[in-house]
C-alpha cells in the first residue's frame, strides 16, 4: 500500500521508474548497476548522437574541446563568491580566478557588453536573477502569453510568478507573429509595467525594442530581453542587438544557438545595475557554480568570436531553406508570408497530421527528433497536445549540412506526415543519411565544412 501511494504522487512516469527499479534489482552488485548506467549512456550516444537527425531548437552539440572540459578536474573544485581572493570563501582559487575572469571577458567581447555574468547554471536562473534585482513582489511586468510563444520563465508558473509579480500579456499579432505595437501603446500606460520582458520560446522574428523603450521611458520602466534562443544569433550578428536598441539587460542560454554547455548568460551595460544583479546571483541564487562548465563556456565564447558570424548565418539560412522545403511539400509553416523565420526555428502547423504530440512521436520512430509546440490557434492549457511542431537548425548546421540536406530532411518528414509511410520504413533511410555527418564544425578543430569557401573557411 505504501509503495502504491508513493507511485500515485510521483511527478515522473511511474512505468519508466518501475523499469529502472527492476534493472537495479536484477543487478548482482553496485558495479553492475554502474554498468547499467554506462550502457544507457552509450545507447543514447549511438542513437541520438550518430543515427538521428536532431531538429530540437533548444539543443546544440558542443565542440570536442568544450565536451572534454566538462569532465575536467576543475569541476570538482568549489569557488563560492565573486572573482578575486578577497571575495572568495575558499583559498586555493587563483587559477579558478584566471578561468572565470577569462570567461567574463570573453562573454563581454562576444556579446559587445560592458558587464557579464557567468555563474548561472541555467538560463531560467538568469531570469529569476533579473526579477530579483529589478522588481519587488507585487510589481507589474508585461510578457508574452504561452500560446503565441511565451515561456514559463516569464509567466505565473515560473520565476516571475515565484517572485510574486503581476503579469499582463503583451499584445501579440498571431498572424504576423510579432508584438502588436499599436495595442501595446494603448495598454502599457494603463498598467505601467516595471519591466517589459521580451522573450519567446517560439521565436521567429525581431521585437520592436526601440519603440517599446520609448513607451516605457515615460514612467521609468525597463526592457528585459530574454534571449534564451537567440543568444548565439545576437553574438554572431544575425539578429537584433537588444542592448544597442534599448534593453537594460539580456539573458540567454549557452546551450542553444550559442552552442556551449547547458548554462545561462547575463549581460548588461548600465553600471548602476551591476551591484543588484551581481548580488542576486551570489549569494542568492548561485554558490558553487561548476567551474568546469565555466571553462567550457569560455571556450564556447572564443569559438563564437572566431566562427560565430559564419556559423549563425548558415543556421538562419538552413532554417529558411527547411521551412520553404516543408511548405512546398504540403506542410503548413508559420510565417511563410514573411520568409518563414529570422532565427534557427521553423514552426509547423500539424493539426491536420494528428497534432504535435502524435507527429513528434511518429517522427521520433523515424529517427527525426522534434518537439511538440503550442501555436497561436491553440488554447493556453493545450501544451500536452498542441497543434504545432518546433524545429531547429542548430545541430544539422554544425554537422556541416546545407541546402541539399534540408531538402532531404523535408522529404523524410513529408514521407511520415504527408504520405503516411510507416515510420519504421523511413528510420533506416534517415540513419543512412545521418551516418556520413559525424564531424562538428565551426570550432578550432574543424573550422568550416568542406563545401564552404571564402570567408566561411577562415
């Protein structure tokens, strides 16, 4: 009875947990349990790492150097506090200070910012740091609702809600997939938000940052740009530059377009924000912050400085190519009348193909990895069975794929969704297609794919 009660309140899938318990119980020793873990990791590497076409927008494969640093010795070391011997709680951190200072300065350079924060183990923690530093409980903020691309980190069910903020929806045009600026100009003075948070998990087109800044300046409001998905595109000069356009602070994920370790980044230019943002990070939200990850983030920033402009431009081109190829094959693509996308993302309306959950599962069986996604026509509470699919071009681009490969990928997707070919009949073709693409480019080991010449080869 006690076991059943525990399972009934479990937030994870009880069947998968039960299988894990059975594996552990079948092992004769702790060493066999260890091997079971290693085997699961190896199976994932063989399937996801070598045989699948990964189109997840929130994922990027890291370079061999970044990956090696994530298992480095420095990862066992603690380094609470800010950089410098007087700021640390522990002695013996002089080389850690070197690593962290290099990371901070490289992030500043990569993102053209005066100040940078490197200790955020997740980008959502960066968002919470901004809300902690720049708002008080009960303040009004404005952010985008989830059916039009908003993310929980800026809504009532995430850090903004935890901070006790009152959240008003930014008016959003569901067809143009942009802020409805006229409606914003009417609404914002009525609620006078302390912050306007510009951040979407379904992010296709730029925001009118300058125009929004002109509105909120009237009462001293600020713009917070949550660039979780766009951080690498911003660094690579392929998207708008929020700080230059009037945002007070920019956060982002290092593990998406920035192509670094899973972690958060925060940058800003105004020195008056430094103390409050820094104290929100430490001692409030981060203590020991994985120095191996910081070293990996520093190298990722160096890679972005060296290769980011070419790499990010090809990411955007591949997303646009993929969107057009899918559109031609009869799969509705959001933003088609605007060139599909200005980022790495492509959003499909798959309601006629069974919806996002069913489409994502069938594509997974064909070795194509995507994610279900809310689209503007969905209800806000339909996240488990939404009408859309979100695709991303980061990994396929870093593997050296270009226009011909986007056409091939569109063919595979259309075979599963449009032609209704059983996924298992497509899976082998996808694995064969993926097998030659195993080298990661746009890093110091392999600067550019073989087919690229000129500026891309530098």
